[in-house]
C-alpha cells in the first residue's frame, strides 16, 4: 500500500479525518463523507441577486452580483454556528474551499471577469474580541489562496453599529445599514469582491457596496458561503 494511502487509512480509523457534518470517517477532499456531500443543499452556479427584494428606496444600492455556495438549511446553520459561536476556526479551511470551487463555476457560467481584489466584510471590534478571531477575514484568506486573487485586509471598517438583523424587519435592515461602513482607501476603477459568511436581506452587502463606490469602485461583487433566500 502506498504511504499516502496508508496514512489516510490510519487517519480514518482513529477518526482524525471525520466528516465535518456527521462525524463519520472516510471523507472527500472537501471534508464531507459521501452521504453528506450528496445531501448538503447547494445553490446553482449563477448570480442570485434576482431572488432578493431590492432596496426599498432609490437612495440605496447593492452589489452588482451575488454569489453563494450553499442554501440555508439546518445543516449549514449548524456549521455556521460551530464556526462563529463555538470557535471552530478550522472550519474556515473547508468552507473556503467550498466557496472557491463554487465561484469557479459561477464566473465561468456568467462569462464575467474575476475581481481585482477580495476583501472581507468588516466586523466590529467588540465582535472580533468576543469571538477571538475575524470570521470573514479567515474565510477571505482561504478563498484568496485557492483562487490566487489579491486580498486587502482592513479595506472596509464599521463606523456605526447596526442592530442584529434578527431584531429588524427587512426594510429596517436596509435603512439601518446605510452609511454604516467606510472604505479606507481609493479603489477607483477596480472591481471588488466582498466576502461574508451569510447573505440574507442583502442590507449589510449594500452598506459595503455603498462605501466602496464612494471611493471609486467600478463594480462590487458579493460572495458568501450561504444565502438565505427566505429571510
């Protein structure tokens, strides 16, 4: 037996290579066993922006494209909870791979050029401190590595706290998010991709797009691991 195959077999036997969802062994390169890889609910590899309600007034804007790999289901909800709330930072690696692989198909199908730069959706200092890590920043680094695209940490900053989206209705989310972010550098003529773990109403993404366009961005693309079309 080749050495690599032997190591793989031994890892499976001790559970070191267990599925990220069900905990069973013998996983694929994406960190999932065959059954979970089959049942995890994915989005089709195209822009999802048309599925969402657009900003309630003409003074609000949003990203030019929305791309997300996975649907909001109990399985993906659990994964995000483990990543953001339970401190399982290692999940950034497989989730970044899932998103990067999905984006390759999206950009091929849409026939559009890759962005010039990838950035992370900003978070507040308090949230960063409480979690102990920057969850969208880690995801950005993984996707940037797989796609071999430049990234720029810290390009967007939160300048005004926004209530948690679960506490607001859809219109209030858009209104509260407007003007809540600031772009720290000139990005004139560039296409920027903003990475987040989840898109729901699109309000946070619209705040990012607004801030980037104020600094000259030509286009803004929204990338997320999950899109919740029902929220």
